[in-house]
């Protein structure tokens, strides 16, 4: 990524964080902001936190300082932001409290909703009764709505507050350097791009498995599950980047137009949730010597909800480039190992000459999202018997990006560049794609399987086997 300023030309900006005392703010938002302020000098920033908790400014300032220190963020702008930050207690579902917060801001205002989706919707309804200052930007966390109709209603409400180009639906997954590197890999290399189509590709797998279990997130996760938490948001965005046609420029409108085109063409394989989806949740098990309870026994979990901790979905992208190629998306918690990658499996050669033996593995292109790496699995002769084919892997490891993922997303927000933000129509399409799956899972058409924590998941995966 090229170095850009942290903010449009002009005076001071205010970042108003609603939900400032919550976990998201401390764990992701503030460290990302600290990394941005340290790495990319720019316009002055006034940070205003607000929450229901009765905090004084010293407690808030310590939270900001601790979060910045966790990413070793230092420098004049970091120091100035910490010293100048303020905290105001407020009920963000009340218009009068929101007015008080807006009045405390300085310069152009960016409102970050670090809140549960239902509270975000209520806060936006309260904002509808106010006259927002010109240029105000709204930043929303996923999920955007709870279904297609809910996403449409939320988008209609947001459109009454500010223009669409001032709405940033952030997906921090799009800020990961290797996810962004998909664009360079595909469109700056003559070697790969001609091969990425249905003529040469057998399948595409996008996997985000983690050894982490619930880790105290029942309040959010038990109402969402793996399908909504990961597949409906992050993994569909990666699919769009892998499958879209080349844009003429890396302008936000061009890239987002092509992503939207891909998602409009995406649907369930054979339109049958029974055969192309799978769900499961972990039972008691052990990961790295640590015993874990079953998901249903985790604190805060409602066992009756049948929330899945592993989701698999097979999709088709009905475009000229990809028709007939299965895109298999999976996300699982409490797995035996962390695996975060996209795997493009190529078709077998039309014919391997007689006399060459040992060929049994297709060529693959692997794009790793953590650790960040690129690998190509190939078949070559030797180094032993010159007539025996051996598999080899050519790989390259990438260092971390210039900024943490949230820092990259925040840079786009403060620069008022929506490239890494999810557009209204794209958010609705993502819900449309998974809605038949949610419906089938709710009515029990697809059974809820189980797998021990620390295992590879239930048997008979829909994914390709290595």
C-alpha cells in the first residue's frame, strides 16, 4: 500500500466512538488507531469516547494509552491524542444525548458505532431526529442487519442521515495486507491471471479455521454463529476479490462495482442447502494441553439455540469466468490448528505422458491470511528417479503490513476513501446468498453435527482433501 495521509486536507477531525467502554474498542479499534497515528502522520485528531458506563476521563485515558502501548505506538500525534481525549457518559439511543456528544466534537466528525447491531440501529434512529453537520461520516461494524430485509431497512435509514459515500461499513478482514494483495497477485502478474477461470480451475476453497474457542464472546457469538460471524461477512468479501474481473483502476467505485457484480452472480451450489452446506458445534476436548468445555456448556450460551461453531457452504459464481467451479467456504472454532487461507486447485493436465509415474496431486495456489504467505504446489521430476514425479512447494512469506488491519480500515475512514468499506448493495447481496442456508438450518433441514474441540471437525468435509 502506498503511504497516504491520515485524513483529508483541512482542520482537525473528531473520532466519536460510541461503545467506547466495550471489548471491541479496547481489543481492536484503539490498537488500530494507535498504529495508524504512529505510522502515518496527518491532520490532528480529537478522540471522544462515549458509553453507558460511568467512567471518568482518567479511566478512559488509561484505556486509550494502554491500547496504544499494546502496539508500541509512539510519537507526537500519539501523545497529543492521548492527552487530548475525553469521555462522556451517554445513552446513544437518546437524541438529546447524541446532540450533546456532537456538540463536544471539533471539526469534521466521524462517528464509529462500536456497538451491537441492534443498538447501532437504535442509535441511527435517534440520529434521524438531528441535523448532522456537513461531511459527517458514519462507521458501522458487521453484521449489517440480521437478514436481507433488515439490511435493506438499515440502509434506507442510513440514507436519510448522510450520503452513501459517507457511510463506511467496515470489515477489518479487508484491511489484512494479504487480502489486499489478492489484487496485485491477480492483476499485476501475467503468470496467474490467464489461469484463474473455469477452463483451468477445479475448485476454490476459502478457509478460516482457528484453534480459539468462544473466549468469553457468548454475548455476541451465540446470537450469530459461524455462518453470520465469518462466512456471510469476511469470507464472501474474499470470494468477491478472488472472482471479480479486473478493474481499470483501484478506485473505490471501480473495485466495489466489480465486487458487487460477482456477489450478484453468487448462489448456493444446486440451490440446495441440504447437499451444499454443513453445520456443527464443538463438544468438550483439549487444545494445546488445555481442556475446553463443550460449546453448549460455555458461560452465556443458550444450548437451545443450536448455534453452530463450524459452517461450510458450497457456492457457484454464475459468470463467464467461473461457471461450474465450486467455491467452498468454511469457518470453524476450537479446531486442531489454525488455518486461514484461500486455496485455488487447478484441474489435472489433459494427459500425463506414459512413463512418468508418481503423479497424484493437483497443482495449487495457496494464499495465506495468517501467517501471510503465498505458496504454489507443483509437480516436477526428481531429484531421485528422473521419471518419477515429486510434489514440491514454492513459497514466500510476507511480513506484516504497514498497519494492523483495523489501522488500515481506519485510514480509509479518516481519508474518506471507501475502498475498504462495504457498499449498501453488497451488504444486502451477502445476506441474500446465505439466507436460504439460515432458513434451512432454522427448520432443521440440515442437522447440527458435533466435533470434539481440538479435532479437525466432523468427518466427510465438503472441502477438498490435501
